[in-house]
C-alpha cells in the first residue's frame, strides 16, 4: 500500500554560476511502516531529495519539479499555509546535528510540547503528559525529570532522542531522518537506530533514512535507493543490494566498507572508487558514473541508461548498461 | 513548563559548592556568577541605590520646590544635608526628585526603543527583501547624526517637556536597536534549531518569537544597560539646554544649568547633580559590563 509517491522529482538550485540540478527525475514510493534508505556520497542529492518532500528548501534559491503525493494529496501544489500543517504533523524531520537542533533557550519538554500545541487541541495538562510519554517512547530515562532539562544538560544521544520525540509527537505518517546517527558515537548510534525501528513497529511510521553509512542501511532499511550525482542508479530491497549488487557504483560503495573487504580475503587496503563526484551542474546525456566506472564502454557516454528491472525480479531496478554482480578481475 | 526545574532549584542551590546533578535554573547560575564579580556588584549597588532614592526618596526629603529666602546658597547643614540652591530650595530633595526624572527618562526611553526596535529588527532580519533594505537605509540616515544632536533636534521640534524628551531619546535609540536585533536575527535564522522549528510546521511569528528572540535576550539585556545611561545623560543634556524638564521641576540637567551661574560662589551646587549623573551612569555601565561577561555563552561552566 503506497503512502508516499515521489515521481520525477527535480530540485534545481539557482547559483551564481547558473542552475545546479541537485536531484534529477528521482522516483520512489514508500509504503506504510516501511523504512527506505537513501544512500550515496556527499553531494549526490540525497538531502535535496528528502528536504524537497516537505518543501523545506529555501524557495528563493531552489525550485522543485515533479510530483510528491502523500496519501493522494499533491504536496507540491499546496499553499504554504496548508503545507505548514503538513510539516510536523504528517511529515516530520530529524536533522543530522542533535547538538544544535534544539533551541537552547527552552527546556526540552517545552520544545516537544510546542509541536503538540501547534498541531493538536490538547490541553496544557495533556500536553505535559504526552511529552513524558514521548520521552519514554524514545528511551529517555527518568522522562518526567528530563522534560525539565535544558538541551545543554543532555548528551548528544539524548538530544537526538529528544529530536525524534519532537518529530513523532503528532504521530506523523512519514519521518524523514537526515543522517540521524552521523554525529553520534557508534555505541549511541545503535540505540538511536533501535528507537527508529521501534517507532516503525509501534506507530507504523514510514521512514526515509538518509545516510552514507551502509552499515546503518543493512541494519534497519527495508529498501534502498542508491543515488549518484542527483539520480538514483539502483533501487532494490536491502538484502538484494548487499547480496547481488548490480550497479558498479553500488559495488564500489560496498567494496569501500572495511568489514566487506575483510570478508573478501583479508586484504589490508580498502578499495576506493577512483575520481570524484561530478559537478551536479552538468547533466550530460550519458551515464554520470562512466568516468569512474571500470565497466564503462562507448555506449555509456553516448546516452543515459534508463532505470530498468535487473535479474531476479523482486523490484530490483538498476540504471546501467553493464549491470551484474561483481566480476573480480 | 519550568516547574520541574524550579522544584529542583532549592536542593541544588543549598549546596552550591558541589557539582550539582539537579538542573539549576539558568538565571540562578547567571546571578551567582554575577555576584562573584566585584565591579558588577558595585554597579548593581549603585543602580539599586539610585532606584531606591528615586522611589522612596521624595517621600522622605520633603518638597523640592519650596523656596527658602532666608537661606539662599547655604552650605550643607543639619536641616539641608546637601545645602540649598540660589532660591533656597533643598538640594537633597532636588537631587532625589532629579533621580526620579533621570531614571524615568533612561528606562522609559530604552523600553520604548526596544518595543519599537525589536519587532522591526526581527522582521527585517527574518524576511529580508526590499522592506529590509529601505529600513536599513533609514537607520543609516538616523545613525549618521550623533545621538545627542538627533535627540536635540527631535526635542526642539516636539517642544520642551519630560514626555517629549523621552520620545526624542527613544527615537534616537531605535535605529541602533533595530540594527542589533536584525544582525542577531540574521545569524540565528540559519541555526539548525530554527530550521527544525520550521520543519515542525511553526509559523513565521512563532519562529521569530520563540526560536529567535529568546536567544538574543543576553544581547538585549546588555544593550539596555548601555541605552539606559545614555538616556540618562541625554535627558540631563536636553534639560541643561532648556529643551527638557522645565523649572521649577527638578532634574539633574536643570540643576546644572542654574548652578552654572553660581559656580564661583557655590561650586558644590554643580558638584552634587554632576556626581549623581556620573554615579548612575557608572553604575549602569559596570553592571552592563559584568552582565556582558557573565552572559557570554563562551563563559558557560
């Protein structure tokens, strides 16, 4: 059952050097209670794609094209006023930086309560009770007392839990988590991921998880969209991406993982992908990955490969002329 | 919403030496740090002293306008601790009355400037655009005049009275308030927590009021401790020039004007209001310096 349908999404930034296409024809759908991971290197357009969904991009600098349907409602056509009601209620966002994403001037309880006051008709007392419930839900110990703490009195992991509590306060249909664990210690990361997984179980929240950490993906995601230079190049169930990666870029990302490299014969050196991410300003009719690709042929630079079904069915899509599992040379 | 923090307060405050595990209200910690600074405490004492003088002094000292033709320009005595002026009026009573006028002018003009300047600065910094540009050129225009010159001009147009002095001083102060608030808003609006509030569906007014404004209270407090003494000096200057409080009502500026003629016969007549002006402004400045240091977020812990 489709909850969120993104099709042909384009994000264009106006810059002094002309327009920059941060996301090009990105399409995916998200079902209720599903966790979808958006994966790719820095600058590949994952954040632009995700932030375009609740229209959080500065509209003086970015234009959004394509269609975003949430429960059948076209979000790109809503007025800013209606959109504000969607934000925080139907779609909410957890940002990367828990250290700076909370207002230092107020207690965390008040900040969580603010969202409830805004979007629900709860009384003051009900808000207070719900805040404690939410803090409990995201695993903040001693929630009643912690609600009276200021952000600087909490650790990074606790703050990220507070951010998540704020985000799920109104039972959103979609939670967008932009690198929610990147700024945290590894030991804290696991806890935060558990919280996200629990929320899916308990509340049926669908999650778009933006990350460059394939370990995180393997742990929590149901499906994966791999992005490269503003386009999605591979799209499949999580298991398939790890077992049978098709796109050479995905294979490159996996080979750069230490654990994977160790499995493949204990070589010391990790394999990196040569070259750099291309400038998103250019959008040639060719495979953007071709200059860095070991499998590139003349065909790759002649026309852009379309996203097509890969071997094995199960909705595994790949945009490559030479897909297929690793061929060790 | 602060109840939990307040309830935790007393137990933590009872043991200030230990690393307090209970959350301590921020204002209490700030106050504690302030009290450790000798100069700031001296400033606070001076300010409180003059505040007390202004509030209850006139009830004690008697009339500030009653003439006493038998004791003109008398020196300090038991009946008149600070002596009498050229019309035999009690100087202490007039200093006390002047304190009321001075503090009123300083505080009210500053409050007015904040009430007008803060919303303007918030809106300008948050929305930017052409309205911001127009507003900024306007503030440039006003700021291109020295503060006092502008206030003198305004007071001259409005006519002499305490109310008009306050209005003139407030108008002269507004542009700098707008500038400061706008600058802080520009910095704060790009902070993550502001973005997070927008992502939670907060309205523009809510973002400005709850996310941005509370995070510049420190700046505004410090700004006020600079603006209040400037207002006090401004009132004294305008009254000295005859553009402010009119005799026979007492004001430190008015007292200086009349003392001027008797400088050789009774220099003390000029000394008392002069000292009063110097001490109040010094008090506010010391307090402001202390607050600036204590409220500096880099000083946390």
